[in-house]
């Protein structure tokens, strides 16, 4: 049991980071009341947190290489604890944004890349595969348990207790810091590329900002943006500016490598097929998971009228089966290989999504919904059991923090895309279905259709049908038209939800295309097979962990020649 102490400490940090965001998402209504503000203001605070993490994750990984991963991990936990304490006592919205979005976000950017590297440093072979399975399972469990825990605490106590509890967990991690082994640095200490850090932070920040705000600003046609560009929504222009900065970042990094200077990121890392495939699959996993966890609570809370705690209870099967599958998946990966396990997991996800589509009806079938959620957790758990180990085992010892930064950048991009892309599809399908329902319903007069069309022009949100009924009554519509409009919106809600869930199914099928380079059973990294050498290697010759399957002793064996007669 003593050998797993490091995993317990590191796993607690991983669970804390994911739980934090999930709790904040279900506490929005209480935060609006406590700070006497609007929902958009709280959403802006949540968006800022995602922006800070996405912008500084690569930088956090590089700082781990420079100052030492264990030191940066513990420093990041301390920063995170300060942010949690400030959030727990925040008297105003601005203090909440400072404590949660900025301070906690910076702490998480320091913690997560170093945590991924420390898991690889602390374990080898089969134990490493199990450790990454546990880490992945805890991440998914945090996403699923967050609404349950946050909903209960928010409903019956206060959301501030969650952040006060986070301070206690941080203190516990710092108290048991000796469980994390201290290892000497491999090779020389690199320098920090300041210009590259600025370009990467600005590029990633703008890109994620545009994607996250797309549901509010609109993609092309303005919905509710702070400004317009030539009459268009600013979303695509902000995303394009982020991409342009990232292109400058790539050019700058290549020039630094040509001069022999230390880059922020060795771009040759992305040329390794195993690493690239692992990162893309991680991005897809988080896109699918966060897309579904954006859609499913809307169905449960808005359509079915459940509160945050009841919603969390119905999401609990995902958490349980995901944790179980992540633990069992590590052993399965050693036998079948990560590629096969990942592809089986994607098949399970497709089946779960089809099953979930069948449950989205006006009346919730709890048994069918439970089964779909349990199957979803199995698929996600099997994915989580493989990808962290694949990504980190494709890196050399001195590259682990750098690769950790890329790993969590991919996860954050997937999360942002999942929420924004699936949210945009849901709202678009809702508007389209509602418009069609209104035009075809013979109970509605031409005047009602025109007023509805004008209302849709100014934007529409995913709201309970009671709000639509109240708006129709205030507009002076007769009772039978109020009922017709409400029924049309209720049907459109289900169509929008099904379109969003179906889109995640399409993304799941497309994810098969990025699994080709994942290791097979004979070349599984970190599962008893070969691992990359720990010596220095230039970016021109990236190490492929699946290049050979022979044990190191056999590859380095020397054959003595027989002595010639007469020689001594």
C-alpha cells in the first residue's frame, strides 16, 4: 500500500481541480442571488477561469522543467489553496473573479502538467498504467460527482463551504508532500522563452475566448455581442486572431530552435505519431464528455424540472462505472493494447449515445436513463485508463512536464469546444425546430407567428416552458394560442437536445480516425514494454516508444569475438 501513497496525493489534486468547476456550474443561480448580479456575469467568471488555464497550461509545464516538477506542483497547490480561501470569503463579484478565475486558474496551470509528469516519475511499467487509469477515472468522477455534491451543498447549506473544504484538501496534500518522491533533474535546466510564452498565452486565450463566447455572441449572425465587425458577430474574428498568434508562435519557436535557444515547446514533439494521436484522442474525449454534460443537465433541469441535487443523483452512474472501468481498463490495455481498448471504448460511447437519444422524451424513463449513463461511464472510463499513460510514455524523462502542458492544453481545448460547439448546435436546432413548429401549427394566427418571429430574431435561450407561457400571456395572445406556442416550444426543446446528443455521436465516430497511431499490445508504452530512453535527444530525432519491442538488455548485448591464437 505504501507504494500508492504518491498516487493518493496526486489523485486528490486531480479530483479537486475537476470537482471545482463542476460545483461552480451548478451553483450559478445561488451565486446570482448572493452577489445581486446576472447570470451572464457569473458565466463570465467561469469563462475567465477556463481562459486562464488554457492560456498558461503550456507555460506551467515549462516552469516545471525549469524549477522542478515536485516544487512547482506544491507551489501550485499553495496558490490554488489561496484562491479557494479568497473565493470562500469573497464579498463581491470582483473578489470572486480574482480568487476563483485568476488565482485558482494560475494554480491549476502549475499543478496539472507537473502532476502528469510526477505520476510517470513515481511509477513504472504496469503500475504506471494503473496509476494513469486511476487519475483518468478520478477526473471523470469529479465531473459526475460535482453536480451531486455541489447541488446538495448549494441547496441545503452554502456554496462557500465547498471552497472552504478545498482549502482543507490542499492543506492535506501539502501535509503529505513527502509521499511524492524527489528525483534529481535529468540533464541541464532549460530557460524560459518569454516571447513564446506571451504569444502562446495570447493565442490560446483568444481562441478559447471566441469559442466559449460563441453561444452568446453567435458565430456569424450577431446574437448579443459587445460589438460587431462589419455587421458580423466577432466570434470568428477573435478565433482567427488567436490562430494568427499561434502561427507566429510556431514561427518564433522554430527560429529559436535553429539558433540553439530553448523553445517554450519543442514542436518536434507533435511530430511523434503516438503522442499526436494520444493528444487528439484526449481532445475528442473531453469534447464528447463536456458536450454531453452540457446537454444532459439541461434536459434534466429545464425539461424535467429536477433540481441540482436530483440531477446529480441521476448522473451518479457515470461516476461509478467510469471509476470502475478506468481501474479495469489498465489491465485490459496490457493484454489487448491501448488502440484496441480505445476503439472498443468509442463503440461503447456510440451505443450509449444511441441509447440516450431514445430516453429524451417528455417523460423521463429512469431505468433506461440509468442504463445509458452507466454505459457512458464504461466507455469514458476505458478511454481514461489508456490516454494519460500513452501520452506520458511517449515522452523522454526531461520532456514530461512539457508534454503534460500539451496534454492538459488538449483537454482544456476539448472542454471549451464541447461546451461551445454542442451548445451552438443545441440552440440552432432549437430555433429551427421552434420556427418550423410555429409555421405549421394551425392553431396559431398570423399575428402570433409574426410576433414569435420577431422574438426569435432578438435571440432565444433554452428556458423552461413556463417562461414561454408567461411571455405569450404578456403578449396578449388568447389561451388556445398560448397553449399552442408552449407545445411548439416543448417539442422544439426535445429536437434541439436530440440534435446536440446526435452531434456528439458524430464526433465519437470521427474520433476513430485519430486512433491509428495508438500503440498495440506488442508496443504498449508503460505496460511492461519499452520506454523512451532518458538521455538527451535532439528534436530532429524524436523517440518513438514503439520502435522496438525487444527488452533493453537484448538490444545492448555485446558479442565477444574469439581470441586469435597467439594473442594475449
